[in-house]
C-alpha cells in the first residue's frame, strides 16, 4: 500500500525520506545485477546500481535520499519497497547521493542528484548524476519524449529545489542542450542555451579575478566550456534553419 502525497509536500518536507529509507529499496532489489541507466533498463537493476561506489580506491558512496513515486495519476504517490506498483504504470525515481574521498589531509565531497521515469518497470527518460573514480562528478542525460514531458518537468523542479548543491555543471548543461536537440525539443534546447549563456558570462568574469595556478586552471575550463557553447549554438541555428526550410517548402 502507499499514501498519496502532493508534489508540494514532497518538495517542502526536508526530513522525509520515506518510511523504509534508501537501504530498504536496496535490499528489495538486491537479487538483480547492478546496472547504469539505459533505454529500457530494469528498475531493480538500476536501483542496485545506485548503491555501487566508484571504482577509485578509498571512494565512499552514501545514498542520502531515494524516492519511488507512482505517477500514473495526480497527485503522485510515494511507494514502499516491495510494492508491486513500482513495476506497473508510470513510475518516477529521485535520489540524492554523496561521494566522499580522503587523500592525505584533503577531503573531497561531491553531491549528485538524479531523476528517472519508468513505464511498466522499464526506463524511458532520466537525468542521472554519476561519479567517476576520485569522486569526480558526471552526468548521463536522456530527455523525455512527448507524453512524458510534464512528468520530467515535475521531477526536475523537485530535484532543483531539493538538491540545489547537486545541480549539473555548466558543461553538463550545454551537453544537455545537445541532448534536447536530439530528442527534437528545439524550444527547450534554446532555453537551456540562454540560461547557460548567462552562467558562462559569470564564469568568464570570475576567471578574471583569479591568479596563478588557479587562474590557469579556470582559463582551461573556460576554453572547454566556450567550445561547448559554440557547438550548441551552431546546432540550434542548424535545426532552426532546417525547420524554416521545411515550413517554406510546404
């Protein structure tokens, strides 16, 4: 059984992690083999994969929060481990994870959040914050297609409000814009481009305030980010031209 929870309650309740907690979901799915998100991926395998630490020596992974939501009807409902409804209809998953690494007297702490959408236990869309060895953050993004857009936007709002420190990096957001174009979501890609461009200007201004090795590292990052910016901007313009040609030719 599960209890109906409006999205605003999920967003505003800071301490609620679910009656059973993340480890109960891990135990409930433990017979499956761990897997990273892929189209059609199995819910149980992906759940187990969320608890797998990076392969780097000394990396420690903590799953701080994990929610599984029945999304076929509004308001969404919070499911419990072992509930058959987790493999039936449209189901959402949100999670917040932290990777920790100690190197001598230096401590590294990286936060990542994820949302996923499943249809009858099979993965159809996701934005997954990943970890590489050394707790380096990464991102795997597969935008939702038509029919799932409202669900994606709801999960995205929740993750952004609940885990602001785990938001995608500027590089990841430019790559996300490219993924949106591949999913034929031109307007969303244009919005992603505009938002990232504002942050790019801030990054450029901040780089000017640095000195020495810190300045050099920031300049190298800025070069890479600007290259992604140009790539996305050109891709957006190409799709716009193609759309205009189709309109004029019809």
